[in-house]
C-alpha cells in the first residue's frame, strides 16, 4: 500500500513539474487558455538590463514556430506573458518601455497610426508594479489585444495593427532584446 501511495505521489509531482517552465526566478505555465483557445509556450527567457533580471517572459501560440515576422503578422490567438522579477521596473519605466519599444520596432507611419490606441493601452497600466506581478498581453482576432495584470483584465484594444506593433517589441528584426527574441522563438 505504501509503495502504491508513493507511486501516485511521484506521478502527480511529475505531471505538475512538466506543466510549468522555470524562467529565471519565475515559473511560467506551459499552456494558457485565452478565451476558447489553448496556447502553448513557444519559448521563454528573461529581459535583462545592466545585469539585472527585470522580467521573465513567455510567448504563447497555437502552433509553435520560430518565425518572428510570421507571428507578428498572424491574425491568430497568441499571448506574451511577463512576470516581474525586479523592483527596478516601475510603472513609469514600463510605460516608457512600451512607448520606446513601439517606436524602435515599427515604422514612423505605423507609430503615428496606432498612437491613439497606444495612449489608451498605456492607461491600462494603472498601479505601481511589484515583484511577482504578472502582465499578460493576449490577442484574439474577435476581441483584440487585452492587457491582464495579475489575471484581471484591464482593457482591450481592437485591431491586428495594434497587436502587430506591440508584438514587434519582442519579435521584430530590431527587437528591444535580441537574446530574449531568440529564446521566445525557441532558437
């Protein structure tokens, strides 16, 4: 009987371990459910700045791929999930990072076209950031790009154009962090 109980406990622990991935000091799920879509962890990594781990990041897709341009252009459910690892990342710095990331990784025309949407989106970041906070940018074609903070939906911006501009931050050829981009793409 003891051997059977031990086997069951080991089996449960094994299943739990394989349903998550350790990334830096964070543990990311291997699957996310966004509306009615199950998304798989495509790749994960840590955004670093000056030797500090700022956040753990995972890219979730319906089907794994290593093509950044294909992901950015796809009108399919997907998500970027971030877990904050450092107190160095404040609300002000995160908002600034979104703004500069969009400007760096998109054409002037795209930046101008989505400027009102980005302004609205940045208002969704409404509280100061704490270590362990979870930020999720989830896109579905029927809804748009929603921002969740600690699993609470803060708002949604419609349009594939906006999703593409935001996902370019991590996946464009001139992304904000080439090492993180490679990890998100599973390279």
